[in-house]
C-alpha cells in the first residue's frame, strides 16, 4: 500500500437547529480518515455502521436520531466505502477513535477483527455511564461484539507542544484532547508528501473556531456546551488548537469531525 490518505464522511446529519441558517449549518458530516500503511489500513473514527442504518432508533435512541437529524445511508458506512475504494474490509487492521460517542463508534462492529485504539479514560467513561446523558451518547450495543481494545494511557511523547502522545501505528498518533469527553483525543496522521493532518474529533465543531478570534454559530456552540464533560479542559484545548493553527497552519491541516466545509475541501483530494 502506498501510504495514501482518504477522506470519508461516514454519516450525514441535518440537525433541527440547522433549519435556521444563522443558528447552525444545515448539514454536518462524520469526517473519517482511511490511512494506507505498511501493515494494512487504519481507520480514524467510524461514523455510523451498517447495524445503525438497519435499526437507527434501536441502536442510537429516538431522541438522538431526531435531534441530530441522522440521515441513514448504507453507502456512507465505512465498510461500504472501503469496498468502493477497492479494498477488502479485512485490510482494516487498526481503528483509532477520537472518542466513543455513537456517531464515532457506530462502525466498529463492521470490523470486528480490528485493533481499536482508544484513550483508557474514554473507554472507562463509556463503560461506566454514570450520568443520564452518558446513556444517550454512549451506545453499548455498538461495541457489544467485544472489540479488540488497545487502551492508551497518559504517558508518552510530545508533539508540537501536546503531551502524552502515543504512536498507534506508522505515522499515526493519539493526541489527548480532553474536554468534550474525559478521554477525548485528536489523531495526528503524517501525510506522505510531508506535513500532518490533525483530526481534532469533536474538539471543535465549526471551522472558524480555528481562527483568532474564533466564531461559531450559536446552535453549534450550545451543542458543544451540552455535550462537554470538562468545560475548562475543552476551552483550554480549543485554545491550543487555535495556537497550533496560527503557528503551524502551513504544516498541519487541522480538521474536526463534523464541519462539512472542511470535509468538502479535502474529499476530492487523496494524498
Ligand atoms: Zn460527534
């Protein structure tokens, strides 16, 4: 495999707030990366999986499906897109998840043989589900098949000022970015032609949050506050992402999971 990186959107969501353009975008994506490596394919985040498409309410819950306006489509699942690119799903040997919310972990069951790299705090929080919202965001059915978890803890190297960074594969790094959830992480992927992608997961929701000063439609801002587990860390880490973009934007292309404009700009490009 040549080291190419593919951009996949493995879900489309049209949130209720997006009916009023000033409140929120009308379309959100689930931006995932498919990375070719010497030992096979690595998938960064998984969007919705085929079992979510078959039974959206059973897998995700009615409130979740209606509030985020999930548009279920088998063709968007990672496994379908892996096949459409000419690979065999069994080529996906590793999956790295930014966190385990239902719109990021839904596709795990389509690759039951894969190693699933996750921050240890994230897996512990998802398993414990101590708050009422936890049962809405974390859907245990999505990992009922018993994934081959590889937990990463808070030690490791530094990467552009970020600490406790763990290499999870060739040129793929797990970069802790706590806030949205306790074990939320970004994933850095080295580009074959030089430079990096930093997939910041749900560390921010809107592309202009990378700018100084940042801006974000109020509906998306409210959604981030509703879903945050650790506000202080979320705000501090969003600030660090902004600093990284300002200082190294020419070298590091930062993307988040749900901004459609970032995805659309990169979808046609294959490194
Ligand atoms: Zn999300």
